[in-house]
């Protein structure tokens, strides 16, 4: 009887562990993870007017939101790679931190193959609108 009870408890524990752990597929962070192609970035607010405007990119330019424990984000534009971090927030907001500063981002479009967000760089007037696809 004691052996049956122990076996039953072990079975119950394993079943609970298997079915209670769900993959996070609904949070913003879970939905943006992965590599995205940067199609264009619209920049405004720079004091140098030549740094404002619409900048188009090629299929070799990307942003990669990593799923590692460090929450790294890799931005590669025109063969210049920058590593930063990102954190999810409530709703459609997240932040990215690169050497140029912290960007407060608001997602306007997010589907399985399209991501568009606006990033306001902290302590500046610079606003960047990213257009990404997969």
C-alpha cells in the first residue's frame, strides 16, 4: 500500500510538472524574439540635419532579439554590429540599451513576419521608427 501511494505521488508530481510549464507565447518579449531584417529606419530630431530622414537597408541588415539570459539585442547595419540589451515592459512597450543611449520603444505593428516600433532615445529629441520583417 505504501509503495502504491509513493508511486501515485511520484506520477502526480511528474504530471503536474509537465503540464504546468507553458511556453510564453503571448508576451511582447516572446513575440519579438528572433532575427528581423531591417527594411528602413525613419530618423528625426537630430541636431545635424544630414542624420535625419529615411534610411533604407538591405537583406544583410538585421536586428536580433536574443532569447538568452542576458536579454541581448544585436543590431547590424551597413556591416556595423552593435550589441545591447532589451527588456519587455507592459503592453506594447519595451526598452533597448545601446552605447548611444537607452531607447524607449512603443510597438505599433507586430505580426509573425512584421514588426514596426518607434524608439525615443533618452535625454535627446531623436526618434527612430523601425520597419522590420522576417
